[in-house]
């Protein structure tokens, strides 16, 4: 199992593709595939069949997973996309911004 620099709940900016420059919140990660699902980004249409009686079917828009390398974490202090550095203090490992050193 591999680890990602991006975690669930992080705000990220998209670096490439049709949604380049857009920001969104990470809804989930798939570490085995090195992918993330971002709110409102990489929307696809799915044809849903009703499974239960009374349930609606039809065409639904939802977020699809995208490669984690296409997104960058947004620093809450400087407001820009940043690479992540790791700092170890008192035996605890934390993620920090490469630009300003703020904790993420």
C-alpha cells in the first residue's frame, strides 16, 4: 500500500486537464490506484438503473477519481498550491507548506 500527500478533507487545486485551475475539497482517496475524488471536479455522467421499487433511474452527474499527481494541496496561510514537506517534532510527523512553513 502506498501513501499519498493528499488527504480526505484537504482543499486542492487542479494542475492539468479540463478542470485546470479549479479548487475543490477531497471527498476520498484510493491509495492503491494513486487516485483522489475531488468535489465538483472531473464530473462524468452515469446512467443509473432503478434498483428498488419506486427508486428513480436516469442520467446522474457524479465525480470520478483522478490521479493524485494532477492536484496540489492549497496552503491555508498563503492561499496557493504548494508541495508538501514533512517535519518531525517531538516524535510526531506533520505536513507543512514548502513556501511559508505553515502546518497543513
